[in-house]
C-alpha cells in the first residue's frame, strides 16, 4: 500500500509539473519520498506485532501514519543526508504554505498531488471539489483548458505506472 501510494503520488507530481516550473524529475522524487516516514511507522507496527502486541487494523495504521510520518520522515532525511530543500518538503508538506515560503509551489503541488491520489483511491478518500479547492486555485489551474484534459488522462496513466510496479 505504501509503495503503490508513493508511486501514484510521484506519477501525479510528475504530470503536474507540466503546469509549474518544477523540473519533472524533481517533482517525481518529491512525490515518491514526501511520505517516507510511513516506512518507519510500518516497521514499528510490525515489531510490536512480533513481540506479542496486538495487530493494528488498517485504519489504525493509517491514523498512525497521518500523525507521525512527517517527524519520522525528518529522521530518515537526516540519516540519508538529503538536501535541505527535500528534507523541508518531507518534514512539512501538509500545511498550506505561506506567501513568502521559498518552496510554496512545491508544497502546493504536493498538497494537490496528495488530494488527487486520494480521489484516485490510492489513499484514504476525502471527497472534495478539486477545481474549487484553494490549492488548485492558488496554482491557477482551474482556468487552464489543458488541466481538465490532464485530469481525464491521469487515472489511466497512474494505473499504468502503479500496475506495472
């Protein structure tokens, strides 16, 4: 689940870079690694189950990931000595960025990619109107005719990548 979700988000990020100035390879990497802290949550949960603890439900696991993955991601980013910009995105990608944030576009694009990934069913679904969302509007995407065409192609593109992995 973690791998499929990361790959789906990376694919969405890669595609969205058509509308932003983020290089495609960077966008793919951001999407792939931004939730890397989920791996630490998985490892802790598995270790606890091995020492006789109760196994968690999938919903409980998702909750723990949502609460802890940014902090655990920061630990991984430090251990791997990732660039400061990437570490910053890993450690705080769920908050709406400030106007003076030097990584504002990257954070907005990650928020959008996470939302789209959710709507595509690769993450817990939280229904919302994508074209009316503050994030989508901040990136000035609803008024772009090719954005709707992109969204129409996207489910098949994501499934092609995720399904072949």
